[in-house]
C-alpha cells in the first residue's frame, strides 16, 4: 500500500500549490448592476475560466500520472499484493481520466457567452449568466458530485477486501475519497464568491431610509436573498 500513500501525499502537495497559485484570482468583487462595473464582471468570468483551465489540466495530469505509475507497478512491483492493488488503482485512475475529459468545467463556455453579452450591452443577461454559473459551481460541490467516487472507491475497496486484505481495502477507499474531496474542494468558485458577498443597499419606507446590505444566495434548488441593517 506504499503506492497509495505516496500518491495521496503527491496529490495533496499539488492541490495546495494549485490553490495558492490561484488564490489571488479568486478574490473578486460582487456583481453589480451598473455599467461602471464591467471590470468586475470581467474579473469574475475571466478568472473563473483561467482557474477552470488550470484545474482541468492539472487534475487530468495527476490522474494520468497515477495511471502510468499503477500500470507499471501492476507488472513490476516486487510483491503480489502490490501488483494486485496497482491493477485496481489503474482501473480507478483510468476512470478518473475519462471523467476529467468528459465532464468539463462550465467557466470557459460561460466566458464565451459573457463576451457575447458584453458586446451587445446585455447587462441583465450577464447577471442571469452569473447566477447560473454560481448555481453550477454549487452543484459541482454538492453530495451528488461525490456519488460516483463513492461507488468507484467502494467497489475497488470491496475487490481488495475479497482478496483477504481488509485493512488495505480501507486505505484504498479512504485514499480515493480524500483525493476526490481535494478535487472538488479545489474547483473554481469565483461566481459564488462574488454573488454571495453583501453589498450596500438602502431600504426606503416612505420618508424613512434605512441603510443596510444585501446578498444573493444560490443553492442547487433555489435562489434567495438576505438583507441586513
């Protein structure tokens, strides 16, 4: 099981480095409703697309490297158990590579649509696009995004356990779920961060004006707002 621990350490280091390098890009300002704030929209959509591309190719590279290492270990490892585990790991890595190539982040497409809307001056369309992108970000971090990993790692763990090594099966399952959690955690969330920040607002009740702040909240099944004073 040394290969599993080595892979977990490698992935953790790469994800931390990826997160640090993209941290500055994630600091965006709230989406507003004035023409003077186009630069803020640019920042949200452009940084989101850039983060998505780095994320996509970084994780594809991680899983491809894991696939190559496991493929080599499946025939060259010194012990029979390590060769068996490497074959299981190779299948998991191949599925992960396929998932990365077929399940693309929505941000590059959102950037292209944003540029089209910006060229036509369609501010309301841009606002709706921002809400849609934020909702997509939330869905990709929800429990449904963890189900496929749960199934794959559960089956892989069961196969290893059936080989008579329950402790190794538990390590394989836990390692796979940890890697998937790091993958989910490192996804871009520029639109969610921008929309969910409180913005200054005034509530008028006849002759009385109450200063306060409001924020939009996007969840997988609903969109709401909060106002505070």
